[in-house]
C-alpha cells in the first residue's frame, strides 16, 4: 500500500497525540493541520515545520482526515469531509448516540465512496474490542468497566464540554471510580472574570455529559495545579468459570491518538476493497489497523 496522507483537524490534546503517533509511522505522513482562522498563529513552536491552514483545500492530497474536535462537532465535520471524498477517523465518545451517528454517517460515506471509522478512541474504541473479545471467551456473564481509580483520570470529552460553558476560563474534568462499574465526576474550574460560581456549577451539572453520575464542582484560582492528562481504566468479565481482566493506564490523548492513526490504515484498506461506509472499530478486522503490506507482514510476531 502506498503512503497514507493524513490531515489533523483541530489542535488540542488529541491532535498533539495524533501528531506524535504519525511521527512513529513509516507508512503514514502528516500533510498538515487544519485550525480555526483565529488560532492559526498560536502554538507556532510546537507546529514548527508543519503546514498549518484554515481549510483542508489548501493542503495537498489528503486520504484521511483525523477529526480531533469535540464530539459534538464530529457529525458536521465528518459529513463535510465525506462530501469532499475524504475518509475520516474520529474518537466520538457520546456512547448513547453512536448507533444514530453510525447510521447517518454510513449513508453519507457510501454516497461519496469513502470510509469513516467512528468512535475510535479508548472507550469507545479499544475497550469496545476488549469487551467483544471477552464475550467470545465467556458467552454468558457480566462485564464491568471502571474508569479513573480512586485518584481519578482526565476525561477528554467531559473536559471539553466544561470548557465550552460560558464563564469558564479553563477546566479539567476527572472521572473517579464510585463502586463496581459506577463513576463520579470531579470538575476543577477556573472562572473567567465576572463569572458567578453558582451559575457555572448549575450549567455543568445540567450538561448531558454530567447527568449520568454524581458531580462535584470545585472552583480554583489556577487550573494548572490540578491539570492532568493521565487516565486509567479496567474492564472485567466474570462467568462460566472464566475470569478476564484488562487494565490500561497512561496519557489519555496519547492513547487516543495512537488508536486514531492506526484506524487511518483500516480506512484505506476498506476503501481499496470498495467496502465504503461507516464502521466502529469492533466491526473491522484488527489486522487492517496494523502496519505492513501483506497479511504475513502484519501478523509477524502475533
């Protein structure tokens, strides 16, 4: 397969994670980063020697657009790039909305002869694959997914949602374990000038990202003292005399970036086969995400 040309859409923590992942790949090249016009001149040092534009049409041929944008922006962005004939990968994390997103994205992908890999992050994404594998190993049983541990870990989607609320200067949202398979949220907020704590706290707790779990909002003077990119998770399934356990911990956007970049390969393999459409990670052969020209190359060491 020829080199895969990708563009990073958005330059936040996940975009940075994707760039680091691309730098480790011999078969994938970054042709540019697409940012909002108002942000073009920001972070100039970390984007040194990287083409930065405000519209993807300014870049050379792009095979896959990595949508490193808030989940709520993914459907519109995906549709736009599909119409341009560009494949897409995202880490959309609103679990309850994935079936509807996939259905709509599938129609647009097939109409434009492209492939979109959706919800390809940590969870949903690789944890989804782990849960599927566990069900194969134990047909009946109970699967429990727990995030954050006692200290908590940064949730990318929850953090972005809080930052979008009026009156928030900066924030970080942590997910903590709260009993078997249950969670609670701890949100650190640095207020913008003139913002009122009660108004911001009410807006956070009403947001769909937070209505599913107990949420504690703490207002701080300097968010940097509480900021973290670390996260951790555990998937466990017990049944039929079988106990399975999967643990992962580390830099959340780094993890997500690696998954998204690997899925760019799966996009191009599916497109080459004419298998246009939108897929979650669990629906595609994992071997298509691995580097290598032939199946033998990809499976070496497995």
